C-alpha cells in the first residue's frame, strides 16, 4: 500500500505563489501517473493537474492552466505543484493522488482513476 503526504499549504495574498509538495511516505512513485485535485467547502472535488509516469506528458484543468506547473522526481519519490498568480477561487484543500497502474505516458483527469490519496493540505488565498 502506497501512502502519500502533502505539504506546503498556507495563507497567501492574491497574486502570490505557493509551492505544494507530495511525497511517498511508504512505497514508491515508480512509473505511474500522479495528479493534484482540490476541494473547496460545498464544492465537488476538482481536477487540477496530472503528470504521466516519467513526466513526458502533463495536463491541467482549465481554471489553473498557465498559472500552475506540475513536476515530479521519481528518484526522490516526490511531486510538486507550483502555483503562481493565485486567486481567491483557488482556496481549497489540495490533494495529491497516484495511480497503481503504469505503462505508457497517460495522464488521468478523473479522481475515480486514482488509487492512492494524501490527506490534503489547506491553501487559502486572500483578496
């Protein structure tokens, strides 16, 4: 069983930046896809970004495209979400996720395809 943990959340002013990290505290990332999702109070979980097994492909949700960057370092079992030009609507709990299956360079945009989840880190953006 792979265990993931997020860190780096906090309070930031609109227009600012924040860097979220996700590490495998148990198991390894290997070559499977990874992703970031977020959930605001009263809202459904929203896709943020995904990165393929070896980082060849990335994909972003429309609301964060051009502002967020996803990256990974498989040797360190870590993944990063760099968030720039933050907006109040980015306020949410952010979750990292991993798929147990590898092969190819697919990106996954739906939460139902992911098998491993962190407990989340709070991001609050003030206007």
